[in-house]
């Protein structure tokens, strides 16, 4: 039997979902701000490698927010700790990009697409792993 009393929680759902989307959107904006690649332009021009990497980054940025969402009943905590997770994620991206300039640069290389895809998969994997470790650190 359906318990319609649970619909009383609908405003909280929208509040948490909205807060999560806000933090995630800020994270995507920060990532786009610190990266020298203009992802949306590259994707519009058909750059598969950039699309693969950007989607992995988008998923990885959502993981810490998801983890905090499981740990709190306070939307302000979601914003605070989700924001800390996002900043950590973007900072880690900057470190990886600093040490792997050549690999990162291959994302926009013209010509043979195989090295571009290989670089995208490698960087995507690291983004997802960092996102999972970040999410684990935020589950308190």
C-alpha cells in the first residue's frame, strides 16, 4: 500500500536536490575556469576525447556531493562539505594536469584520434578514482 504521508518530505527532497545541483554546477564552472581547454567548444566541434574526459569529470564531481547527501540532514552541510569536496577535486585536477601536461595536451591534439582517446580514458579514470576517494573521505 502506498503511504502518501511520505509526500510531506517532498519540499526537503527539492531543497537537497537543488542544493546538490547548485554545488555540482559551481564545481563544473570552477573546473571550466581552471582548465585551458574550452570543453564545450571542443565537444561542439566533435572532440570525442574531450567529451569522454569532461563527462568523467562531471561524474567525479558529483560523487562527493552524493556522499555528503547520505551523511547529513542539513542542506547547509551539503553545500559546505560538498563545496569542500568540489574544491578538493578541482585542486587535485590541477596537480594531475601539472604533472601530466603532455597527456593532458593530447586531448586536443589534431590528427590521429587514438592517442587522444587513450589520454582521455587515462585522465578520466584518475578523475573517477579521485572522486571516489574524495567521497569516501567525506562520509562521516
